[in-house]
C-alpha cells in the first residue's frame, strides 16, 4: 500500500533541507536544520545507489521508507513524488524533496505549508523549506550547492546549511540539525553504506555543532590518500615505539599500534606498521 493512502501522523517539521548526490563519488545525502527536536529522526532518508529524500512540514515519515522502496524499483524522482502525494488527503500540508540514482530531482510544497515555503531543484539536488525567513534561504541552499562542486558531499551539505542559516533559516529559531550521507561500502569497516550519520538533537547553535561533530568524524574515519602516508623507517619506528610505551602500549610495534588505535577509535586509519596515516601520527604525537 502506498504511504499516501494511509493515515499518517501530523508532525509539524517546519525546516529547511537539501537532498543531493555526487554521482562521481557514488554518494547520496540529506542535510537538514529546524526549530524542532531531533529533526534528524524524521526528515532525512537515503540509500546507496538508490537516492535521497527529505520529508517535512506536516511530515509523513512513510514517505521516506516507501519513497526509497519505490526508487529502488527503478522509478525516477518525479514518478515517486507523484505516487507519494497522489492519494494523500493531507498533501497540501506536506513538503518533500527527492533525488534519484541518476541525479534527477523533484520536489513538492503543499499549498497549505506555513509561509514562507517553497523549493528549488537542479542537477543533483532538491532544496526545500517552510516557515522560513524568506526565499533567500532556499536560494542559499541551491546556490551554495552549485558553488561548492568538487568538495566532498558532506562538506557541501554543511556549507549549504550554514549559508541558509545566514539568510535567516527557520524563522522560529534554531534547535536541531542532521547530516546523512551514504556510499556503497562507505561506512565503518566497509560493512555498511552510512558514510556519515550525525545528529544534533537540541542545541542553541545546531549547525555549528553539527560542523564540529563532522570534523571529529573526519579525523576518526576519514581517508587519507595512500600516497600521503608516511613511511616508517628506523627512526620513526623507534619514536612510535617510545610514544606507545609511554602511553602504556609496549611490545611489537604493529600490535602496540593496533591496540592504541583501538582505544583512540582510529583503527579505521590503520593498515599495518610499515606506513602510517599522518592523522594517526599526529594524534600519537599529541597524546
């Protein structure tokens, strides 16, 4: 049964969001901010090689799960949007943005969404918001996304949120934000697709806090190109062993380094002991 054919909870998720993709990196994601508790628990939805979707205003969470299911069958963003709202008696109070696995985008803003409400779509993005300070908020989302081409998708999405907030954002104020980016095998240990999944549920400056959390995420789980890793020669091996022993991790270098990295949550940046990620080296020297 379609999500739109069911009675859905009335969740006034007045907010601004961007659903987007980077086809070259095989990444899809959503960034969102709102004067609403834990907006990340409701608005953002994404699946690798499938698409991304944001459902808000008097949001219907089933739009997320069932919208992704439709995208997975091969339907495009516009067709999925049409099916989601077709039989929904409350569609005039809904807002949704969708990007499919080809980068096509579609969005809908119901006529009864709280002003200011609207959306913009373009290649690889759908920007939408309601109860906003004005249309400049949506313009900032869209224009910043286009202007930041070449940066990682997560960084682009964060830049879009910051630019939209600078234009007034949600006219009621700030409370929560979220960032979700998926990539095939891009998550922890390559075992799932959630490359970034961060939420700020209640904070006076949620976009700033989300950006801070993302910096930590990159430090722990980011990927330094192997060409930039440092060769561990005799002198560096001695230094590493000394620093590890001082931290309480004595023994063969590879084992001691692995044990220390596990404690510091840096194991994703480790691969033996012949070469070392400069981020790991910096953290060990700082410790």
